[in-house]
């Protein structure tokens, strides 16, 4: 069963990865950029502060703590435990994988800010 799921995952990844093109390559690089989402976060921050006023600082602290905890947990409880290679680091797939800007960290499960 696990072998079937791994093969299905690989086949689906290669199918989706094969849909690349100049427009989508540029689009994905653009929306994946670290600072692309800052205007969205500023709008959310504005809405939070305007709606919650005095309690907004509590929500901001909670969000910062939750993002930090989830990122660290994803690295230390998942990536380092399962050590599932990103397809571009997997020698059986690397030649079939289309990458645009490098490959990222060695392990990809689960996706997070921390690159291991």
C-alpha cells in the first residue's frame, strides 16, 4: 500500500511539474518571492487593528508565536524525522524534474520556512 501511494505521489508530481511554461515559471517565482505577500499582510494587520483596537496586540503576538512554533515543529518533528528528499534531490527523479530557481533544502516534507 505504501509503495502504491509513493508511486501515485511521484506520478502526480511529475504530471504537475510537466505543465511548466514560461508564463507559469515566472508567475510561480513571482508569487513565491519572500516579499510578495507583504502588502496582503499589511492589509490584514490594518483590518485587525481597526477592528480589534486595543486587543490587536494580543492577536499579533499569538500569530507570531504560532508561526514560529509551527515552523519549528515542521522541521524538528517532521523533516528531520521522515527525511523525505525533495524530488530535485532524489537521484531517481532529479533528471525529470523541472526547476526554475534552484532546489531548496534537502528535505521537503513538510513544506516550511526552515530549510533542512
